[in-house]
C-alpha cells in the first residue's frame, strides 16, 4: 500500500469507507424492518366454508297473452265442440257447449270451501297479531347498572367481559378497532385475575337493538409479552336477545302475558307469516274455481276471448285423463308468470335468463325465460313468496317469466319457479367469515399474504350465508392466506407468519 501513489491510496481508502458505510445502513434498515411485528395469517380453508349453489324459489299465478285454453271439469257434461283444428275464430265465437245440471251443487260446495279458507286466513292474521304482542323474557336484575345498557353504536350494551358473559357491542363498518378503543376495553389487563377480556360485535339492522342481527363475531383481547395488546377471533356463542327500547320499561313491568325467548318468538312469527302467505294463495285459487263455476252456471257456452286460430281440439275423455285443454286457441302469444327475487340477486339475474317452472296441478316441469325485472321493490303487503340460502331480511323485486303457448299450463293456476342466481354471477362457492372482510366506500377488501409481505386486496362479494359468511366471487382463492383485518401492525409489506386454526380460536 505504501508503494502505491498517494492519489491511488486516497481513492482506495474512500471507496472502502463508502462500502463499509453502505453496509452499515443496509444492516440498520434490515434491523428496523425486522423489528416490525409479524402479522399472523391463516389459510383461507380454515376461515371459510363451501356452499353449493342451490336454487332460489318463488311462486306466482299464470296469466295469458293472446292465448285461451278451455278445460272441462268433472261437473261439466259437454254437449258439443263447436270448432275444429286450424279454424280461425273471432271474439265471441262459440267454442264449446255443455249442460249445467250438476254445476249448481258443485257451486254450493265450492262456496263452503271458499268461506272456510277466508275464515282460516282471518284466524291466521289474528294469530300473527297475537304473536306480535309476545314479549321477550328478560331476567330481572337486582341492581341494574345503566352504564351497561347504552344504545349507541360502539358502546357495550351488556356483559362484563368474561368468557361466560362477554361484552356485547352494536357495531358497523364505520366503527374502528383503534388503539384508544382497545385501551379503554383493557383497563385491568395484566392482572392475573383478569387474563383476557371477551367481546361480541353485532351488526344489526338500522344499528338498533330492536333490529335483527345480520352478522356477528366474538374476539378475545389480552396483553402481549411486549406490553402491547393482541386479539384473536373465536367462535361466537351468546344470547343475542334484544333489549327494551327507551320508554318501554313501565309497559314491560305491567305486562302479564306470556313471555318467550327471542328465538321462539321469531320462529312463531315466521310460521304465522308463512301460513298467511299460503292461505292468501289458496284463497285466490278457491276464488278462481268459484268464479269459473258461476260462469258455467249462468252460461252453458264457452266463447272465444281472442281473435286467433284453433291450435288443438281433444276429445273430452282424453282431456280429462291428461289434464289438458279440450280446445286451445292461439293469437300468437303465450303464458306469463310473475314471481319475486331477492335484492341480493339483482346483479345475478337478467332478462333472457331461464328459470324452471313447475305446475302445482300437473307437477310437470317446464322452462321459462325472464322477460322483465322490476326496478322497484315489491310492496311489503304483496305477500310474494321467496326462499334462498342467503339473507332473508331483504327487499323483494318482482320479475316476469314467459312460457310458450305449447306449455301445459292453465290460466289462473299457481306454479313454483326455481332458478340459480350463482350461475349468472360466476359463483365460486367459497364463503369467507365476515370478520375477515372489511368494507369502505362500498368496496370490500381483505389483507392477504403476498410475495413481498402483507397486501391489501379488493374482492367482489356475493350472497350471505347464515349471516356469518360472505361468498367471495373474485379476488381470493382457497390457497391464499388471510390476516384478521384489524390491528396496528397492518400495513402494506408487513412481514407475515402463518398461524393455524387452533391459534385463531385461542
């Protein structure tokens, strides 16, 4: 080194110094990054379930457009068929003549059936009104603490924070698990007598205690080894009964009627409402039968209601045996049925999609096509029937289905329609726990372990399952690892550490 020129010795010394300094800076950066707490991530398969698509169901009454089917009943004695196949007919032309001798007696019988159905419907409505007066049983408290039952969102409405009596919060997407919130929740943690605090978070309709629980999760909070706080998700197991609204205490104390659990009242109410729906439909069917018999009694001739062509003429015996019309007149139309779909299915079903239609009279299954979906929800008193695996506490939207004139249907009869909303929505069947999904400004996202650490990823969600899971339509697979989306260590690029199901549930 001494034999080298002075300028070369200074150049080599400077380069060595820069190299050493750069290595030190890089090492410090690695050390700082390494000090960041690892975020536990869990296999999606451990925090999700798989739900088969399943069909949604609704029902409706058959109407016609430029088509007329003439059926014969057991009381009708046909005296003449006045048309032939291929014949053109006009409104008012005679299609079929029959003797009305037996119709008078059948009309009286049908009148009795109609009146009995009306009475059953009236009693069902009285039953629902009675169930709505039932009260939830609330055990009396010796020294009620008003601080434990506030109604504001983000404040515990009941509970003491123990594993057997967790705090219960009304929560929503605007609430944040901030450090201040957790610090206020854990004033006594660190004491051996209070190793952890348990809390349940409910998302209720209208953010009200009287609203139904849409989804919920339970968490346990405890101090970590570095005197920080940590928390994890556990399986919820608690009583979600609602409390009293303000001003109801005095009325509750004077109430002497029967009391039931919240779930029992909900079950009885649902049963009574379903009975009313069934009887409303039955009443419409019985009323149609009565009107048909009245028509037969006053007029022994069936006339054409449309201008068209006689497509089919069958013998009376053949028509009775097969349940098909004796005469079918077509003006180039078909059959229509109106049912209802859930608001959560609006993005999945479209005009042109097919539905399965099953006749209540012939039990034959047919295929129909959706022609229209209403932009406005059905009235609450419309009594549309709808069932699916998703959330039932949603608005219903009427939709219309068309079937060709060759369908074996009767005008005025009721049919059941079933359809698969996931077929159009690209269902994956993958349903992730609600607690792992966050929503901001109408967009849902999850925290996922990526190649360069933790990353925030937007997902597209579909139907709700049991109120505890949401179907993930895109953005996540069963092979991914997800983090609980709350905590001060969540950030892009944060180091991750795979955890197992046992760690998740404590």
